């Protein structure tokens, strides 16, 4: 339970207009599912992010990070504590010399791809139709159409415990900034094993070589670091050629994916050597429903919300699909959607 003293402290950090009580998460996820966040907090600066994280840690208040909510299933009962939303206030996109594009965590993949196209920089076309933000793409190593985030990332800007920056390097010598509030910070979210009590937070640019990206995973995900932005290394190309590729991918998406109904994108990770959608189809699950949650009739790799689906509906449908696919093929499907509990 959050007391008035804690909520007052968060209100002081971010301003009353950026602290929303009992905010429906369904309004902030592409699945259009989810109960109320006890407190939805919209920080305006990196220092405010650090201060909110510190306050949560000190008070023992649960903390979640939310971007566009495009790969999340939020629970029907909502979430206790603080849901920290990094969207509009972190949506800047800057084209830099040398083919670099720097974007805040809240910048959408579409906005970054458009900025790159306008600058005649190629390499991010694959992500132009991926719903969500740069922050989510960095954490998940988002990918599509033979491309993935790690292919073009130069570094990822993160809020990390000071000990992690010191131990891992992570570009801290080149660009590390002690937050104004760092003396009060004790870590990002809950303390990790080995972190010192009272430890500060620093903002560092984690080089791509130290991000430990894999298939839909990263060091940032496993460490629980807060992603504040990223810099991409792209290559020059003609805007016409870039636009043609983006338009082609948009056409292919529209033809094959259920973009007209709410979903969280691909529901399952691709098992090695298989395609999840084909396995689901072969197991007779295409069109299968639980409540208003349905395995899409357009693409079996997507679970969609056909009306008023609940998180419970989606979880039950995921479990049934996993069971049937396992029985039919012996393959275990792992959700790609992040299942918040």
C-alpha cells in the first residue's frame, strides 16, 4: 500500500500532472487489456527517472517500466506500486554526423525509421512497422524481415547501479553522468545481489559489444536496467530506395498480419528450426478462442483481442495453444509477449 507521503514525494519530483492514480493500463497497451496502475508516472527528464527509481527503492514500492505497451499483457487486477511510462517526454530523434541516429526511449520505431529515411540513412527499415519504441526494441532486440536491433545499434543509454558501471565499463569512461539525485539513489527497482546499500545510479552509454543481445533478449532485460535511449549506426542510401523498402515491408505486414485488431504482436518466440505460426496452425489452433481472445485467423502466430478479452482469457488461450502444439509436434512454445503479474 502506498501512503500519502510517498505519493507526495513522487508528485514533487514529476509534477501533479504527471502522476495519475488508478490509471487503466488497457488505455496504454496495444492489447487494450489491463486493470488500473496504482500510480502511472510520466517523468520528464533522466534525473526524474533516477529520482523516482530511488524513491521506489527506498520505500519498497514495486516499479515497472512501460513504453508504448506493444509487447505487454497487463493483468486484469492491475498493478500495485509505480508504473513508470517513458513515451512522449523521451521521444526525441536526432540525426548526427557519420550516419548516427540518436533516439530517446519513447521514440517510436516508425518515427526513427522516418527520420532515417529523410536523412538518406538505411538500415532501420526492418523496424519501420514494428509497433513500440526504441526502448522496447533495445531491451527485446526487436526484429523482423531478416533484421534485428543489434544489427544497427551503436550503444544504449541506460540508468544503472554505479557498481555495474564501474565493473562493466560500458562506456562509462567516455560518457557517464552522475545523476543530480544519485547520492540518494539505491539502485534501479529492487536491489540486485551484490549491490551495496545506498548505492547511486549513473547514466551510461552501454556499447553494443556489451549489451549481450540474443534472440528477443539482452543484458538490459536480465539486469533490469532502465533504457533511456539508443544510438544507431546506419549507412547512406538514396531516400527513394529506402522508401521503397519501407513501403514493401508495410505492404507485406498488412497482407499477412492482423493489424486491424488489438494484439501485442507475435505471441510466441520462434522455436529454433520452426515457425511458431506454422506449428500452431498444424496443431489445429487457428481461430481457437477463449472468451474474446482468439488465435488470429489471418496469422496463427498472433493472439488478438476481438472485443473485450481479459488477461485471463489470453493466458488461458496461450496455455491451451502450448499444450496442443506440444502434443502435436513435441515443441514447447515460449511466449514472446511479456506477461506482467
